[in-house]
């Protein structure tokens, strides 16, 4: 298992949570980690015109991140 996945697994462990709650939290942590990797940063927003796709590409990426959050129910 990837070390980061192991860290996320241990992060969701809480004795007061049921197994189902732990699984849900673990899944949410994985999805959020993926979103954090692909979402644009302030650097991208400032320099968007210099990237392939420019502002339109940045907007498309923002829309894809929003779609991921909606699909998986992550805020």
C-alpha cells in the first residue's frame, strides 16, 4: 500500500466512529487528496495566460474539480 494511503487510513481511525463511518471518511480523504492535486493554485490563476489552454483551460479545470466534488459529495 502506498504510504500516503496508509496515512489517510490512519487519519480516519477514531474509536468513536463505526466501521461504516471510518470507510466513508477514508473515501472522502482519498477523493479530497485527488482534488487537491488537480485543482488550480493561485500561481495557475495569476499565470493562466502563459499555460496551454490559457484562461479557458483553467476554467475547464475548475469545472472538472467542481464535477468531482459533486459526484463524490465532497465539499
